[in-house]
C-alpha cells in the first residue's frame, strides 16, 4: 500500500508499518509522479496546486486524511468511495491561544505601543481591557470549546453560537440579536457554502461601536471590502489570521486600514500542532490497516 505523507516526521512514524510504502510528498510539482498508485494521501498543511486534477489521477485512492481542520480544498473533488477525514483535535490549542492573544493585543493596543516603541516615544494612555467583556464565539465546535477554556479566568461573559441551537448554545439565526451586545466577536466557523460571506456589511453594522472582530476561521467568511470600510470609519477593530484574498497582496488596502492586526495564517502553526498531527496520523493508519472505524470522518455538514 502506498501512502503520500506531507513531512519527514510523519514519514518516520509510518515507516515500518506492515506492507506500507510511505513516500514524502510536500506539494511540489503540479503533476507529481506516482499519484496513480497512492491509496492513502495525507496532504500538506498548505494546499498543493491542481488538487482537482491530482485527485482525478488517483485511481487507487481510498483515504484522504488532512492535517487541517478544514477540508474545503478537497471535498468538492473527492472521487466517489474515498473516505475523507480531518484533523479535529490537532489545532485547537494553537488556534485558541492565538485568538486570546489577538483579542488582548487589539484591546490593549499592543501594535500602537510597539509602533511608539520603535519611534522611541513614551505614549501613555488608557486602553481597553478584556475583563468584563462579552465574547461572542461564532462557530462553537471543538476550537470554540478550547477557546472558552482558555478564557476562563479572564472574567468575561462567553456567548456561544453554532449553526443550529442546542442547550447552552445559540443558533446562527440569533446573531442579529446577539451582535449588538458583544465586545469581541470570534469567528471559528468552517468554510462552507453556508458560511461564505457570513460576515457581510449587515453583520458588521450589527456590531457595537468599538467592538473587535477576530477571524481565526477562513478568509471568505468575511466580506473584506465591507470590513475595510468599517475599519476606515474607525467604528470597528479587527484581528485577522486569515484574509480574502490569501496571501494578502502587498498593495491591499487591508494592510493600511486602521485598527487591524494581521498575522499570516499562523494560528495553528505550532510545535504542539505538529506533535498532535503526527500522533493522529499514526493512530488513523493503525486503524485503517486493522479495519477499525476511523476517527474524524467527514459526512454531511461539519
């Protein structure tokens, strides 16, 4: 059985499994050799080029196991009968930690103080604070739960929102009533047709003056032009780990919009995520080889 693995670390933990040929494929050429013989593909963190054409060539593919929580680059092009699994549980710690750090950085105006430091300027003033804030988590899945655990102790009021309501969690249809009360809105929804453009001009208009939008989901969840307009007005602030487009071109107006902190999609790029991805992949392959049910199988919505 041939496996494509995305890193030397994952190759190492799979090498030696019975009847397995593990080949390193980090997403190089658009038409890599040997795709026709791959039974299990573990794509790299950054989506390789030509996914649709590549999957079309993988006649023996039976399992696609991502090292990301999102599967949107692969799902529309997956051949019939191929099992798709994501990396739920791998990036929760890094992403939740980034979200806490990002909201504190914006509320306490760390970027402005850093700029003052670079000018040699002592710029004393009062700032915002996370204590007593209402934090609205939009997309209350495993990462949302990890974020709430990390917010415990910051003396905040957490409001949870998911696609559909359940006990203790509001439904997405309740957002218009919830947005005006939120000091921080954190986006953790998956990228689907239902969430594309979710944060449009109307959504942003519903947020209170001075509120902070934190996007740790996917860029297309937010209408970039509408967000830039609100930032330029000075009514909202934002912390973005993802953008639309991505990578963000050097001349894009989002770079120079006031009140925004931008990081280049690094929330989950941590040693903890690497360790957990490696552990997950080995566990999944042992299950696959023994015929046991796999974890994190994507069926229906996710």
